[in-house]
């Protein structure tokens, strides 16, 4: 469970780093990719917490 939480925090940090770069297409792609990974981690967390 702690490993999942650590991965979630890492994804959020990656999103925060690039979210303000509105004009940068590569940053937008990284944010989209990170949000997809965050979604998967959220599902893992939900399964583990039940």
C-alpha cells in the first residue's frame, strides 16, 4: 500500500512540474500521460484499500 501511495505522489509531482507550461506541446503530452498513469494507480489503490 505504501508503494502505491509513493507512486501516486511521484505522478502528482510530475504533473505539477509541467501543468503550468501551457504553450509547450511536449509538457502537455507528459501531463496527459501522467494523468493516465495516475488513473491506473488510483484503481490499484482502491483495490488495495478494500
